C-alpha cells in the first residue's frame, strides 16, 4: 500500500463527495480547473474524495484520460484526504489492472460496480462473487461495492454479506436504491462486523434515513460538502435534532441536484462561484437548461455555501 493511503486510519468515515470532471468548452480536459475543483472540495470540508464515478462523467472518458486524471488528482491531493478511485469495468482483468494502478498511485480505496454492460448484459451471483474475489486477490486496499440501479444487477443482502465475510477486501458498500435505509439496516444485521462501511449515496437525498439505519459515510455531489457535514457531523455527535434541522435546511438544494440538475449540478455551482471557468459537459451529454440553472442558483443562494464564495 502506498504511503499516502496509509496516512488515514480505517475505518474511513465521513463525507466523501464525488469530484466532477472539468472540461473546457471544447470538451478537452481542463487540468488546472480540475485541481482548483479538488482544492475547493477539500477546503469545503470533504473528509475524502471519490474520482471517476458516474457523477464524474466517467462514461465519456478514454482510458488514457482516466489515467491522466488519476495521476494528476492523487499527486495534487498529496495525502491531504483519502481518495477513492472508481475502477468499474465489465472485464475482471481490466478492473484489476485499473485498481492496481489506482493503488500504486495512492488510492485509499476502489469503488466497483458489479459487472454489467448496457441494459441486459448481466452475470450470475457466482460470477459476481468470483469477480470481486479475483479483484480482492489482486490488490490490498479496500473495495467499495456500488449497489446502484444503473447497473441493473440485483445484489441481495445475503450475497453482499457473504462477500463481506468471505472476500478479504470487500468491506464498504454504497447503497443507492429505493428503500436504501431498509437494505442498509438488514445488511448491517446480517453482515455484522464484516460490514466496515455502510455508506449513503444518491446525492444525500436519503441521508437522514440512512444515518438512522447506521450509515458511517456519505458519498454525495461535490458542490456543498460544507452543508452535508452539518447534517452528518451533528448526527454522529449524538445530536439528531440538529441533524434533522440541518437536513431540512439543505434538502431543497439536495433535491435540486438529485432531481433536476443531476450530474452537472456541482460544476454549475462551481462556475458560479469562480472555482472553475467552464461547467460544460462532453457531447452528447446535454447542457443544463437556463431554467434549471436559475432554479439551482436560487436554491443555493438561500444557503450561502462556500462554493459560491470560494473563487471570488
């Protein structure tokens, strides 16, 4: 394991937002903007970061660009916070190779969806277990299983608990499906101590229920970790009432990201606050409409998050 990955004690806990990928208006990578984005997210209170996730628009990146971003971001973070690198791929061997590279560059963890392709290519539970077993055998940092509807691959609680128990590095689980809290509660009950990190996802839209269910981490959008920390920290300090109040305050903005602005939300807010110059997606992903942008900014300005002030 790299030195930078060992600076932070396990279990990893807290708010680990997804880092958006920053493009210039012509679609090329904006590496200076990318590194400013990372600095802002650390300054805004992120306990850790996740890169190359779906909310990072990983699906529009070439393999060479993935490596460029992984190297640049991990070098720039330089161990300030732990970094999770998403290494999902249908191919077991390619996923292993991506994960080994991430580990060698200082990643604290890898996040991996079960193997799938398109709307219908799936594999059996036995093949899923074999996939994660081989991945675990190839690295020595923890694996977070991303259990999300986008994969279209059902992952039962018995399967997840069995993998946590039997596969050395499978220890973290990001649950982002309907009724996530109920599944999380059952996973903790069945998996016991093998479940090192039950985590909330889906932009924190279910954060309060997931915290009540036992979530020890939250992987959210990247624009307002300072707001999410107000909820998360109060809850884990034993002050649920303050967590409920803060969740109510931030919920309109959380909801706007989850249901309206989506993947482009963080970049739109970062551009508004001068963190980055361009919030462009990469074609053919559609740009954010002026109407959605206006609603998003209205929701954000009512809360005065750091993102709207950091670059001014």
